[in-house]
């Protein structure tokens, strides 16, 4: 029997993966639910002795196609809509007030909006990215990197790449104040992003399950139904072949 620690590790791993993105967990659980629902339907048809084997040849592929449509459309539609909502937040098109206020303090007169400020500041952090990859210019990365940078300054740790903006906070009080402000902004942003993720996931699942998926399933079902009916018509209308083989010589004595 597996130890309790094994299950604890699994639960803790799932919690860390989804704690800041409940919308993602809803999408993944929904896709898994659709998959096992389709699998149960396929197994039921395969084991049902009341269904003719010839019908199973058409019903099982139909259920496989339905399962693929259910899972594929559900996941694709939900993930696309959720990513759109996440992108609007990450690109600062919509932000909670606390996050907006904290980021606005970094804006310069040359910046038209917060996104332009983030793009500008990302250049200062680019060499901190592993493998020389260009840093993603979004709200999450800006907050994460800025908080990490200020924590290094607060703890008197060496930094790889001096940041002119964040280096303007010299005293311990100023660094602590800005650090708390950014942490509050990050907490509000994560909470907002989590909520938007749940709303978009639910809205996308309603769209997928009630509009897109039924239409696609009906098209597939009609195809397999026509195929089955065509096969049944061939069986019913099979021509009767008369027995034309000559009778054995023995039966010739019975001729009248």
C-alpha cells in the first residue's frame, strides 16, 4: 500500500500547480471528465450483448469520434478564451486598482501607458533570464523580477544587472516601502487573474458544451447513421439466388 507521504506529494504538487490558476484546473478536470465519460460509453457498447456485432462496427467508431470531439472542442475553446482573458491582464489592458496604482508609479513622461513602461523596463532585466532568452514583457514577469531585485538589494546581495529605476530606492525604508507596494500589487493581480480565469473557463465551457459540441456531434452522428442505414439496406435488399444446381441422378426416378 502506498505511503501517506506519496499521496501528500501528489496533492501538494497539484496544489502548487493550480493554486494561482483555478481556471486551468476547471478546464483540465472538465477535459478529463469528458474523456472518461466517452470511454465508459465505448466500453458499454462493446460489452453489451444485446447490440448486434454488425451495429457495433458503426456505433463504436461513432462513440470514439464523439469522445474526440467532446474533449478536443471543449479543451480548445476553453483554453483559447481563457488565454485571451489572461493576455488582457498580462498586457495591462485591464488591472485591479491596487496593481494599476503600483505600476503607475514607475511610468515616465515618455511612456504612453503601463504596457510601454513594462516593455521599457524589461530591457533592464533581460540578462537575468536563463540561457540568454529575452524576458517576457508582461505584468507577472515585471512584478516577479522587481520584487526579487528589491529583495536582493534589501538583503545586501549582489545583483547581476543594475536596474536604474529600482536602484533609485536607496534607503532601507524606501526599498521596504516599494517592496511592500509591489507585493500587494502582485497579490491583487494574482487574485484578479484567478477570478478572471474561473469566469472565462466557465463561460467557455457553456459555449462549448451547449453550442459548439452538439453541432459537431450531430454532424458526426448523421454521417455514421447514414453509413449504418446504408449497410442495413444492403442486408435487407440482398437478392435471393435461386438454386440452379442439377439434382443428383438418383432423384431422376421421381420425375412424373
